[in-house]
DNA sequence: AATGTGCCGAACCGTACCGTACGGTACCAT
DNA sequence: ATGGTACCGTACGGTACGGTTCGGCACATT
C-alpha cells in the first residue's frame, strides 16, 4: 500500500481507468483484475498505473473509494410531513439498501475485500466498512432519529435500532449473494420484502405500541 | 475440480492432513494454503495430496466438508416440556449460531468461499451453503415447527420465520466479521444479545400476540 | 529548433505456485 | 528373497503475475 487515498479526487483520465478496472472486477472477479489486464482494457500503460496509484493495493483501494463516491446517499431529502410519508421513507431506504447490496459492483467489491481480509494489515475491509457501511448507516440514523423526534418511533439507542432494522431487511440475503447464490429479485418482490420488513420493524419500534422498547444496549 | 467429495469419509491420515490444512488456512488465509505448505506442515508429500484429493480445488472442498462434518448440530435434543424451556432452546440456538459464525474456522472458510465465488463455476459457495447453512437451518426449522405445534409460536411459513429469526440474531455482525472487524464478544454479551433477539422474535411471532402473523410469503 | 515532460507499448526480471516426476524407504504378502 | 504398494522428500517444468525499464511519440515550453 503506497499512498493513502485521502485525496480521493482523481483526474478524469484516472476516473476512466478506475471505471474500467471496476468493470473488469465485476465481470471476472479478482483473478481478472491484473495490472496488465487493466492497462490493456483502459488503453494505458502499466507505468502510468504505478505512477498514479503507486501500487496494486493502492489501485484497489482507489477502486473502492471510487465506487463508494458513486453510491453516496441518493435521495437524502426526507419529506417527513405525515406518518405515512415517514413510513414510505423507511420503505424507500429498505429498497435502496437491498438494491445496493445486491448490485454487482457491491458484491464484487465486498468479495474482494472479504477475500483479502485475512491478510494481516489488509485495509480493504476497513475501507469497505468506512466508506460503505458508515455512509448508509448515517443516512439510516438520521432517518430514525427524525422518526423518534416526531414520535413516529420509540426507541432508546439509535445504533441498536438501526441494526435491528438492518437485520429485518437484509437477513442472510447478503451473505448468500456473496457466496454466489442467484436470487431472482424482481423489483416488485424487493418492494414487498421491504414492506414486510418495515411492518415488522413498526411492530417492534412503532410509537403506538403498548410496550416500551427497553432492550438492553449491546456492547458489540 | 477432480473428484466429488461425496464419500466424505477419509482415512485418519487424510483427516490429519485436512486438520493441518484448516489450521493453516485459519492462521494465514488462502495465501498461506499452498500445496507445498500443506505438505510441509502435514509431513506428507505433494504427490500424496494429489493422489488423495486429485486437485487443489478438491483439497479445498475436502477441507470445507471436513469442517462442516465437525460442526454438525450439537445439542439437537430438544426438551420442549414448558414454554420457558422452549424459549431457552431458542436462546441456546442463537448463542450457538453466533458462536459458530464468529469462530475462526467459519470465518476463514467463508472468506475462502466468498473470495472464490466470482469464479464461474466455483463450487465452494454452493458447498458452504449446502453443508453450512442448510444444516443449521434445518435444526432451526425443526425447532420452530416444534414451537408452532405446541402453540408457543404462531406463524405461517417456516422458512420466512427462520430468516426473520436469523436477521434478528445476526444482523450485520457476520459481514462485519468477514470484513475483518474485531468484535469483543465475551460470552456474557453473546448471551445478552441472543436474549434480546429472542425477545424481539417473540414479540413478532409469539403465540400470545393479538395480531396474526400473516406476512406475505416471499419469493426470494 | 531545442529541450523537457508525460504517456504508451512492449519487453524484461524475479518470484511464487501448481502439478508432475523421480529416487529412496518402509511395510506387507507370497 | 522377491515383488508390490504406499508413501516421503525433493526437484523440475510451465505458467502467471507484480513491478521495472526502455524506446518512441506527441505536445508544450523556451
């Protein structure tokens, strides 16, 4: 690992290269992501690759941050006028979450990071958690806290509540996809699944429940 | 991939070799799992490795089935006399599930399978799903159906209910562990987390709930 | 015109690893 | 004793890949 990718702003030419590399990774997995293959596919020289990214690991890290910067938190605008619209926001969030996690880019990058996670000081896993999970987690947190402020939800700890929401939505689908299972996820099914999850979530954390949500905080 | 590992009964000597290989994989990841390293660590020759397992992939598959055969479903005996004992069984199952998933062997093998999952016809992911998830899923299914028979639980589809239970227990912990995050999972915390998950599960599927659990079946 | 810079294409080097082959050894059966 | 079998240790061929170097081209600066 040569250079920290803090700068994260690349030249257009470098962005093209990263895009090509990502496509290569999505198509053929890590085995296909050789420096020679990237240079060939991107019509650039290996020398330039090493000049720009210093290292193969640096290139991989750049690909990760590049993809993360593309995802961002689209549709952050919450229109929390009514309880129904807030619930709709939660549903939209669920669908977005499932869509992102089941997307080919996300799967390819997660597979890459997980496959490398056993390497002693491998930064890819931390990068994925930092740039991937944190972003969408933050979006969810603001959404949840918003719901609590407006008395739509009743809970104590935001992080714990978000983890429950995540579990209800994702279940073991992510790992199964990572392991290569192909799931026929038509858009309608995705929506149905999301609504079912939100329904269960409301039964646990909806403000109109008689029981208070005093689940003990976790130390994980 | 040479030979299907259907036989799954290896000679003691071969079991020793597989044990050594697994230890090697756990310690150093896939990079460390070279045929030469296995032969060196297990005091056998590479020729024997190829005679026994046919191929490097065959060896890896053998390691997977070997580890899966070690896990099995310990403590399958359910003593479902009272509602309390049934709930205790669910808690035990939760703790077992979290323990297995966070164990170093499970993490190493899942990382291996996920890292290879992009290879076109890679059988490791399917193997993991077949030998890993199915086994513990079956145990959970019998447990759940047992609870429904005794009117402790009320639900429609066993698979869907199990997936919800799984989500409540595991959340995103598995993926975070796979990505390399170190979580301080003391035994007491594990128990607390499990009990919290079961508590939530009962609020969704407990038979004493007023609402009926008619969540639409999923097509995933 | 001369010089410098950035890049491409290609060749090259060192290394790591899979798979195989070969010599040597211990054990067993005939 | 003789032959067969299974195994170990090692060495080798072939290949793939990371990283470096070199020649050449286009373009900008002076």
